[in-house]
């Protein structure tokens, strides 16, 4: 069982609505800092704003690249990643080229993933104090199990930090089965992020138990407020 502090530190507090405003982002940052979440995940145009408001806190600034379709060219994704890092992003959630995956163009997928990982690692060499993490979103709802496995192997072997299930914009979000599949492929040490449609504590705990170690959700505050480890333990004892 997780303490409330541990539970909070596995949350990426997410705001990726097209209509989100600067005011919304500032409010999100304040709530994230107050609850000590792992990160905020916001639109790229607000990275600098979030970096200013979270300076000195223990909450990282995260953003998305090629969201939500993953269909930008490799040079465009690399350029976008560089700009986000320069503006203060510490975590990048990049959508892989789903169209290339569905076409079986695995060399294209691998080159893109490796170039993006290298971009992040080079940024760390320029500024050793700014350790950045890169997560790749594979959008599980669109892939077969075999495609998921191959994509995960490519991302793992490229040295990425996390594999993330979903954008939240597809036909389905995170599932326990997909988390288990990803964890089997990548092993125990790599990060696995569940995202998309996560709204209840029960669902969150099921995903964590399946192998996720980060949760992306716009409902982070509500989940933390509803999380009561003592009550969960008591209920488990009654049922056991």
C-alpha cells in the first residue's frame, strides 16, 4: 500500500484541452505544487509559463510532442523537442508515428525514436543540472499486441525513460492488460505510464498493481483527495 505522499508522486497532473488558458495552467501549477505531484503535463505553448510558476518546487514541467496523432515528420518532432527543453520542459511525452507502425515501417519508427532520445540526452550534456526524461506514447487502442511488443522493444532499446499507453484522445485509454504487456516487454526497471480515462482510485490501484509506476490524469486532485490507504487496508481485511 502506498502512503498519500507516494501516491501523489506517481501522478502527472494533466491539462491538454485545446481550450485551456494561461489562467488554467497557472491554477494547475499551484495545485500540483501544493499536492507535490510528480509533474504537470501541459500544452507546449505554456511550458515557459509553467516553468516560472513551478520554479523552486518539487514538481517537474512536462509537455507533449506531436500530440495527439504522432504524424509530424522526424525533423519537426526533434525541433519541437528542442524548443520545449529550451523553454524549461523536464519531461517530454512524445507520440510515436502511429501511421508508420501500422504500415510496418519499423526502420522509420526506430530512427525517429533514437533521434528523439539522443536530442534529450544531448540537452543534458549541455546543462548537466537539467536532467530530462522522455516518454513515448504508443496509443495502445490502435495497435495489435504484436505491434505493441515491437514498439516497446524499439523504445526500450533506444534508452527512453518511459513508455506511455495513451494520449487520452483515442478510442480507449489505459488498460490493465496493456500495462501488463508493456511491463513484460520492458522489464522491471523502465518507466511505464498509464494514461487515458483514469478517474477512480480503484482503477488507479489496478493499473499500479499491473506494473505502471506513473499515472497521467486530469483528475489527480480528486484521486488524491479520495485516496485513503487506511480505509483500503481495513476493507481488504474485512473481505479477506
